[in-house]
C-alpha cells in the first residue's frame, strides 16, 4: 500500500495535469490558499480532506494508488556494483536479506544483536542503493519485483557458493524439516534433460511457496535453504579403477 507522502505526490501530479492550482483547491474547499499549501507541505490531510480533493479532481483513491505503483521502478536484479557492496559488509548483507524477506525493523531488533541506530543506518544505505524506500517511522517499502533473483554468477551467488560446502552440508540431515537424498544412476541424454526440467520446476515451486508465506508472522516461518545439484560424476575411489 502506498504511503501518505507518495499519495500526495501523485495528487500533485493530477492537480498539475488538470491545470489547477492551490488557489482553485482552496476555493472549492472554502479554505485560504495558504491553508491548502500548508496541507500539502506538512502532509496533514485527513481522509475527508483527501476525499474532497479527489472528488474535485475527479480521481479515485484507487487511481492514486495505481499512479504511485506505476511510477515506482521495479528491480528484478541488482547490478554487479550493488551486489559487491552488499557482500563487502556482512551486516549490510544480513539486513538486505532480511528486508527482501519482508522483515520489519522491530523483528530484526528482536532476533539480532543490532542496535536500532545500526539497523536504520544500514536501511539508509539500502535506500541509497535503490533496493528499498525507507519511509517515515522506519517503515520499509521494497523496490524489488516478485520475481527478484540474485545475479547469475554474481557476487551474492559466489558468496553463498563459498559457504555451502563448508556449512550447509555439515549436517546429518536427520532433524525435523531436514531432508537429503543422494542417488546414482546411468541416464540417457533425454532423461538428463527431463530431470533438469523437473529440478527447475522444484525451484519454481519453492519460490512460489516463499512468496505465499512471506506475509505470515515470523513465528510461523523459519529460514529454509534448499540445494539442488546434478552433474556427471563418479567417486574418485571408483574412477581411479578405470582403464
């Protein structure tokens, strides 16, 4: 949902597009021009006032929201420079990963040993990187699309690749919500293609479930990582026996 500030900016655009001035609005609302200017500058609109101005301009509240959303650049992938800046500061990367998953400032402070000043400082950096909009009262609006992904072969992906062998696989995978299967077989090129397609489908389903659950409270969610891998490979203890 758009915030008051961006809605009023959209309202100003409509006002300008209609060729109307604050004086015109003041006359219709039976206010002084100075009062109308103050309403816009201080963003001190009541819902009733907002409805009155919308009626005057023949625009609905929903129209304003659509104008705001249409004017917001949507990020589907970060630049190489953006990802490198995130990786260079582990706290910045942590905050980025959390807000991408819709964590609020309150939730971050509750779960991590970070001060509010630190969190806000890192959010301001994410705002400058155009990953989020940092709104009044430290509210966060994402600038990324629903199909956002890290860059293929980019700094973030490389960062995680370094962590996976030494950390992710250091488990017996026998606890609740853990699962690991290793299989070996001999497949045709056609069957390999089929498996690639099905693994890609699993990734899509994982992302869809992530998007469905992202608005649930943190108490009903937990961080889950999934590793899918497939390659032509043979254990070295067997490969050494080849002629």
